[in-house]
């Protein structure tokens, strides 16, 4: 594989690989500043004890994480609708669908499994093996 | 595709007709797309581990809770190291695009050191937990915690090994197209690990210490 590539440095896909990605200093710095901000805010909120209830805090932290993942994908992973002829994005969307099904499905089902357990008396709990 | 067309002039041509494509018709950027597909499948591995943690993360079995054992200052430092290593890898890619080998190697070294610092801090954290009797066998929460965070740490370790191998290759053969392509693959891998870490510190650490 490698010897083949090195023997034909002007082979079609070699150029495409490198030229496709146009990484710029501005892009990386923008991504870094955004990511740093989106990291510092939730750490500050939790370590500073700003939240009193965990419900809205969880939602807010997850929202910031989702935004930061998008920032990483755009500025660091150079994702856009045109990269790799759109196949990149298609694979990502497919994966996200599977991830959402896995995560929400697992939590949903396992949460309800606890509800369906046999009621246990204190006496039974003491005699557990 | 061009080989499948019939020649219009039949007289005197010695070239035999070809009804198949002589070369493998692969799309441009085949390697990077293939590597992206690997990253997506890796994403599914982490999704399963996140799901396991989501289900088991509050099952303490009478053991310590997340708020008791997770140290946020360490995690904040770890996050900083990983985010910094992401941007230094970005700088290395910029130097690679300009074909400046020496500064690129310098940035790659910085990236590797930051990654090594991350792994070292994480191992220290694990060692403290296990020393205090809060190893992965203590409760379902700690089992899923060690599995998820440990798998990420293992990925970072593999990334560092790959980085070292690539630096040796570049120092031997220079910035040839094949090496550039490999560096771009590792770039995707490294940034991908940072993306996973965003999920880890948000979902495991920050949400874990909340009441």
C-alpha cells in the first residue's frame, strides 16, 4: 500500500486527500476560543456551586456539551456538507441516529425495569445471600 | 469508464476492446472517508459505554457516590491538557500544509507530551480511587465509570503511540503525500478523542457531582 503510494506521488487521490482540507489558523483559533469558553462555563457553574437543582443543571450542561461537539466538528474535524462528497455527513447523521437510539433506549428501558421489580420487604432484604 | 466505450473507427486499430475497468475505481479521499467511517463505529462503542454508565451511574451499592470520589480540579486540568493538545495538533497540521517539517515535528512533540500528561493524570486518579478501595469492583457506578473513562484513556494512549510512529516515519521519509495523509488521519483521531472527552467530562464528571 505505502510503497504503491510512494511510487506514484501524483496519483489522483493523493492530491485530493491533502488539498481537500483547508485548515486555517483563524479556524483553529476560533474553534479553540469557543471550545475553551464552552468548557469553562459548565466547570465554573458546577465548581462554583451555582446550581441548586440538578434537573435544569443537567439539561444545561448537556446543551453546552452538544454545542461544543458541533464546534469541534466544524473547526477541528473540518466537517461541512461538501467534505468527501457529502458521505462524511451522511455517515455522521446515521451514527447520530444510532447513538440516540442506543442512549435513550437503554436509559428508558432500564429505568422502567426497576419499576417492574418484585416489591421487596425489609425482611427479605435482610435475608439476601 | 472510458475503457468501456467502443472505438468509432474500426479500421486499423490494434487496441483490443476492453469491457471492464482496468483500475480500481475508488473515489478521491478514499482513505480519509474510510477512516471517518472507523471513527463513527468507534463512536458507537462509546455510545454503548455511555449508555451503560447512564443506566448504572447511580447504582452505588452502598459505596461512594460520584460527588464523593470525583475530583473536579483534576478533571479541569485534564480537560485543559486535552483541549490544548487539540489546538497544538492543529498548529502541526498548519505547518504540514506549508511543508515546514521541523516546526511541525515540534508541535507534534508538544501534542504528544500534553497527551502523555493527560494519561498520567488519569492513571493517578485511578490509582487514588483503587487505593481507597473504590476500584471497579466496588459498585456498578464505579465499574461503568472505570470502563468508560478507561476506554477513552486507552484510546489516547494508542493515539500517542501512533503519533510517535508517525514522527519516526516523517523523520525517515519526510513529508511525502502518504505521510501527510497519515497525519490527517491521526488529526481526525485526535480531535475525535477530544469530542468524546467533552461527553465524558459533561456526562460523567460534571453531572456526576451534582446532587
